[in-house]
């Protein structure tokens, strides 16, 4: 059994993180509209965008003039420990599924996403972590090839973005896809599509599905 799992909004409460992060900018004189305008690169036309707080500071500074040095210091201090944003059901999920069966596959800007994941302390629970700025489906393919996965092995993919699930399902039709739609997630407007085998609202629900299917396969 192999379980590939997303980080943002599945393991990590990214919505609450973004709200707290934004408040730090507002408290330091950055208006909401400017923060939102430059949260992502305005020239990035991809459906799923990466985020780099240091580049965001530079973009904001180019528009309105801020104390960029102070904001950079505050950002670095803020992201030093983000363990409080890990959802409470994560340790139990890892314990029941088994750390050796789980691999985090996260999409994001390499430097910041690495810091965010490492500083969330999730590596205390899950050792296999892959960060990509391109395709999760390709990363999963590389991992499965390296591990010489058996055709009979059950493979699961958990994500909160339909686009990611669609790409993975297209490359691996037999993979069992679980659409994770937490009440705390950012994308409540997203609805389950045919590429999703299941929809869950917590990792406990996902755990039950995975264990049930894995037991049938034994």
C-alpha cells in the first residue's frame, strides 16, 4: 500500500495560516487590496500558483514603499515554527496508516514550501516528502518507478484540488483518488468530479476508506 498525500489544506491549515500571515502585513501598513494583488505573481497565469513571501514583499515595495527589511524579518520569525497549523487528526492518521506507507507530495515554490513543511514539524510523523513546482503526477510516477511498485499494490492519492486529482487519475487510472474537502479548507466552491473515487471531510474518514480497501486486498 502507498498513500500519496497533499500538504496544504489536507495536513496543514493553510486558510488560517494565510489569514494570520495577512494580518501581519496589515498591521505593518499594507492595505488588503495591495496584499491580495501581490500575494501571487500577477504575471503567473497557471491555474494553481506558487507563493513566495519574499518576492511578495518586493512586489509590494515596488508599488507603495514599505519597510521591506522589517517585513522580511517578521516573515522569517513567523515561519520559524508553524506546527500549530497542522490539523489535529494528522498524527492519528499516520499512526493508523503507517509512516512507511505515506509520502507527502506538495506543490509550491521550492524554498518557501520546504521551510513551511519542515517548520510545521510534520517530518516528525512523515519522513517521505516531495516538493514540486510542476507536476504531482510526474513525481508520483518517478517514485513508483524507483520503488518498483507491484501492479497489485493499492495506491491512494489524497488532495484538495480537483486539477491535481484529475492529472494524477489521467496518468494512473487505477489509483484510488480521495478528494479531501475539509470545512476549514480554502476551496469550498470545488465540487467532486468523476476523477475522484471518494470525497471526505477529515483524515479520519480517509483513514477508514483506506483501511477498508487495504483489508479487502489482503
